[in-house]
């Protein structure tokens, strides 16, 4: 029975790890935008980031 549970547990750990990485990357991206705007206030226009980063 343990053998059946192990692949599922591994998938769960991978999913949790992927979610953690996605959150960390999102947080890093938000911080980089905030710093960029602080350095260059003209970049506060959301359209600038939509063109530069289409996934926003």
C-alpha cells in the first residue's frame, strides 16, 4: 500500500514546490517593477509593462 501512496506524495510535493516558485517569482517581479518605477517614474504607466511583459 505504501508503494501506491509514494508517487502521489511525490506529485504533491512537486506541485507545492511549483506553487512556491511561482509565488516567489511573482513577488520578485512585483518588487522589480516597484524599484523600476522608483528610479524612472515615467514607467508607472501600466501600458509600458504590458508591452514589455505580455503576461501581466
